[in-house]
C-alpha cells in the first residue's frame, strides 16, 4: 500500500472534527508526545512550545519527577471518597499553606473555573453570615477579566462577548476598570462581599495590575470588610517571577484560587483561604467527587517540590527579563508592534494590525507553538524550564517573520 501521502495529523483532525463539539478553532496538528519544552506531532515533527498548555506546564511537559511520583501513586490508590482524607491531599494542602504564607485551609477542585465557583460561594457565605445580611453577595471584578466558563465564573468574567449567549447571567456582579481605583470605589456599597482580580489579566490581553492599584484595592477591602479574592490560576506557580504574583505586589489575599500548573498537566484546582474565612464552610456547604483525588494531588506535591528545588520562580524572573528585553528591541525596530507587556514569563505582544492569526499559523508550520489572545495580540507562556537558546530561536523567528509582514 502506498504511504507517501499518509498524514496522521489530518486523519485524527478529521475524526476530531466529526466527533468533538466545535468549541475551539482547532489547528490541524495533533500532539502525541511531549517532553519538557518540546512537543512532537502525530507525524513525528518536533515543536518548541511557547504556550505550555495555556500555562499549565510550568514544570515542563511530562516532567520526569512528576511522572515518577504520579506513577507511584496511581499504582497504590487513585481515588477514595471525600469522606476520607488521602495522603497526597493532606500533604498538598499543607504545602500550599506553607508556600502561600497566608493560607490556612484548602479546598480541592478539578479545574480553574470550579475553584472560582467555590470561591464565590465561600465569599458570599462568609460575608452574609459575618454581616448578618442576605443582601451582601455582590462581587466586583474587572473589565477584560477571565475567571472561567461555568456560570458563576462567567458572571465574574467581564467580557460581554463570552456572556451574551448565555443570559441570564448570575446576578450580583459589578465590573470596574483595572488600574482605576475610583471605578472600584464607585461600585462598593453595603452589599459588596468581595473583589476578585487577576494580578495579571491573562486571556484578556496580558494586562498587568499596577502595584499601587493592588495596594489601594487591599486598603479598600480592609476599610469596608470586603474579601480580596486573587485569581492566580494563570499567574501562580512561578509564572510571574515569584511563586505567586501577589508576592510581587506586597498584597495578601483573603482567598486565592489556583489551578493550571499546580497539576503539572494533571487536572486540579484549589481554593486557599484563611481559617477565619474557611470556617463558614460546613459539611454539605460545598463538595466535589474528584476534588482532592490522590492522583492529581500527588502531581501537585511533585510540582511544588520540583519547583522549589529548581528555583523556577527565580528562573522565570531572570529569563522573563531577558525575553522581555529582546521583544522590546523588536518593538523598537518594527513600528507594527504597538506594545510588549507582561511579568516574568507571561508576556503579551500587541500589534497595530490583525496579524496574530497568520503569525500563529506560520510559527506552527515552522515548528514553534505560540498563541494569540486577540486578532492583534500574541501571548507567550513558555514552560519555566525554557532556555535562553529557546528564547533566541523564537526571537529570530519573530524578527524574520515580522519583517516579512
Ligand atoms: C485567570 C484564569 N482564571 C480561570 C481560568 C479557568 O480555568 P479552567 O480553564 O481550568 O477552568 C483561567 C483559564 O484560562 C484563567 O486564566
């Protein structure tokens, strides 16, 4: 049988298009193998990864240390009901409290959006009980924010194009402007229970909160008895150059949600809070069948251990500065680049024209995986084990392809 034109990528792509719901604009490449910062497709082509599973592989793809620990765990026990503790769950909760400093209690979920849902319930319950008011359920979030796709998290996601087709949206959410404290203060009233914010907005454009703004938000929360919820689902676990982005801002949350890179590729999310806030959650207040399963939690423990041992947050800081400088040099050279912004290894590059889609596709055909968050903006979220050489490869590619635009 003749095999020259055989293309496994396209074969799987065609089957996928037939059987999977079309919720993504998928590209016709299927990755079947990955190791650290590299991927291989079904036809054996190698790629350099600058999106890391939308930021969930800070420790790299199939990191050997994580794989070993998970394999050991799944050979023993993967899952038990949540009316029992399991060892990795307890160990991971302890680790999360230790590395956050403010954290005293943890609830495990399976994803980012689920963690946000739980945080909304926790904040509402805490505030309504503490202030003896059934009306104290309002939450302030920010335009261009992204907190997830389930209905509570979607209500916090202040992007009309994501909400409009799913109305009615859960009530009680107000939207302020990032880096504009007056717009926040205008929305605060006696019914405000929490403010939820990404320290660096990811999906909304890699928009970095000002340090002063974060401090002002914390002050406004303290003054009004409002809880500060930080969504560190994308910024957490070293991404911005410290273990959590809030450590760059000197501002501590009351509740923090994490997911993505905590699992090193395994599905997991967590709500971390002070004991006082967590005390309102009683048996029956919230739950999850798979939340805190031993397999995902063993991955989480291994991720934190690996990250601390290899000082990945510092690596993200140093390489992030290097990467950012190189991108800014390109921006000085090409007027089509409007802005380069970000923190650590979370970087956005905005163009004055809608060229992002073409660049993503061209990069893929040249063996580099990058991502666009709008028609004009590229986002780079490499693994934190990316090297200077890898960064130079991307910079050289950008230099050539932006010149050719
Ligand atoms: C800041 C932020 N919050 C929440 C979410 C939702 O997480 P998940 O896709 O795991 O539900 C995301 C996902 O991109 C995110 O970046």
